[in-house]
C-alpha cells in the first residue's frame, strides 16, 4: 500500500511538535544513566482483555487503557484508567463507557474517522503521542491511529489496526520501541507475514500479537522462527533491565477467556 505524501508531512509535524521530548527516541542515550534505579521493580504491567484492548500500568501507577472493546465480544473487565486511547472509531475499539471514572479521552481520529487527530500529551508519568497509520476495510484504505507510550525507562507502542508496512517517517515517529502490541489478523489489519516485516522495521524486544481472535493458525504463522512463549494468564510485568536481546513474541491469554469458553 502506498502511503501518501500528506501522511509523511503529518508525521514530521507530530514528531517535532510534542510538548516533551520523548525518551522513546533517546533510549540509547538514556541507557547510560538508567542504571540500577529501575532494576528492582517492574517498569510496567501489561494486561490483555482481548482484541486490541489492553491496560498499561506504569511503575508509578498511571493506568492507560487502549481500544476498549464493547460487551459481548470478550468478558468485560472493571477498569478505572487515567486515560483511554482510541485508534479506530468502531465498537470493538471505542467503548469508552467502560471506564468507572472520568479518564482523559485521547481519540486518534476526528470528524468520524475522516481526519487524524494530533495527540501529544502527558498523563501522570506517561507521555502519550499518536502516529497516523492506515487500516483496511472492504478493500479500501482508511485512516487509523497508533499510539506510543513513553514510560521513561520503557517505550511501548500499540499499532492499532495497522494494515501495511511502515514508512521511514513512521518508523522514526515510533522511535526505539521496547514492547509492541501488533495486529496479525488480516482482513481489517495486516496478516502475519506483513506483521513480521513490521517487527523487522521496529525491532522491539517484546511483541504481543492482537486482533486475531485467538486463531492458532494465525499465531503459528506469526511466531515461526522467533523466540516465543505462551502465557496462561492475561497480565505480565516488564522491566527494562530484563528485556530479551532479540525480539521475543509473548502470547497472552485474554482475561477470563478460559472461564468464558
């Protein structure tokens, strides 16, 4: 898929206009002073509730929910995040009513999905910014949004409903990603083979597949040749100091899926 010149211009503006310089783009430098300060405790907890729906919790307790899915698709958890990001205006991605409080709502699209929103803000100790992408629907390219979460020691990216390889401008906008949530389902997103190409572009330490409806067929294609492990749980903690050297794929079990089935 050819990404338009307009997308490149928007990416340059987003990269340059953030209120705080992102550590996701400076981790090589930051590594010299991180030292043991972050070694004792996890830098982030990641929870998977199915589809593209995650909750990221920083070491200081800031909770960010991504693409909350509407009831009926997966069991619905009780969450009270500080912020919610929405990368696609669809019930499987924008059920913001799930929040038990009044979080900051960060929508990556405006005008009913016709335009990209420029997101660059700090919530608690987490810098959040969006990266414009394209998603696929019925053979047409539609605007979508990915999000980057800069937790200081860790850089986490949620790729939304990405359906294509990244441009050089997009790779630069994402920065030095440690953990990536990556769609592999095909049809509305990229299939496993394209997702593997994106891993080669971003080179994350941890890759968490999403948007595949627990298809073992799709998972088998995606993990082939990569170090990988399957977790019999929906949550895991990560610290910068303990991340693997090559990319490792970590497959979560969605929250309560064993009981739900």
